[in-house]
């Protein structure tokens, strides 16, 4: 599966964009419920997104996996 430079960039954007939107939500949930549920949610998003990207058959699967990774993976560092 050959990807163009634009497609690779789109995959990176799909990991970064949800991170900007989810940061405040994870911060609120962190304050309300503590770190453990947030760490489980973000690690789960990271694992599931990586699984989808690992078994990707086309670029759409890569984009889907990147979006799921973006929902939690970078928030794992701050949690």
C-alpha cells in the first residue's frame, strides 16, 4: 500500500486534531474522577487505534486508526 506525502500528512493531522479538542474534556474528567479512569481510556484509545492501523488494508483504515489514536494517545502523557 503506497501512500503519498499528502496522505501521510493527513494521517498525522488526524492524530493531532482530536488531541486539541479532547484536552479540556480529559482535564475536566481528571479533576472529577482522578487519573486511573483517564489513563485507562487514553491507553485503550491508543491500543485500539494502533491495532486498526496495524491491520489497515487501505488509507481509510489508516485515517480511522489515526483518529482513534488522537482521541487519547497524547493525553496519556499528561495524565
